C-alpha cells in the first residue's frame, strides 16, 4: 500500500491535484466507517481551482475487521465529488483496484479525475 500511495502522491500534481487534507482515525475525523481506511480530500491546482474530490481507500469487505490496523487489507480506491455514503456507491464514482497490476490502471484513473474536474467546470459555467 505504501507503494501505491507514494505513486499517487507523485502523480496527482502532474494531473492538477493537491492533497489538501487526509482524514483517518488518527485525525480529528473519527467517524470513518469500517470500510474507510483513509480519505484524501483533493483540491484542483488547475482551473477550476474550486474543484474538490474525495479519494477513499477501501477496506476489503472480506477481510476481518476486528484487530485490523490502519493501512491493512486495502483493496481499492474510489474517487467522488462528495464523501461516499456506502462502499458500494457507483454513481459519479471512479474506481481503481490496488492489487496486482494496479499501475496499469493508474493513468486511466488519473484521466477520469481530470474528467470530473472538467464536469465541475461545466457546472460552474452554466
């Protein structure tokens, strides 16, 4: 998981995003659901710089929850314009599996983040 997070942190600025805030059990946001290991709140550094996204690191639903430590059993990442209400959420959500071969999917995922920013730009201009 450290490899995936490090690569994301490296790639996000190249695609116009900065991590503005990290929410986890160690932060002041203690109301994470069992399926949320960590949430990154991204802000656009490109136009429109008012765009914001949530990247939610998902805990594997088949993993034992009791005794799980932060960063363990993470299987996927979902991006959305609002905080997810449910780990199964699909509408307006971009998905990136974080297991074997994840790096082959990363560029497509980052392009989808840009599309979300561009959709936000259209809404602002309307």
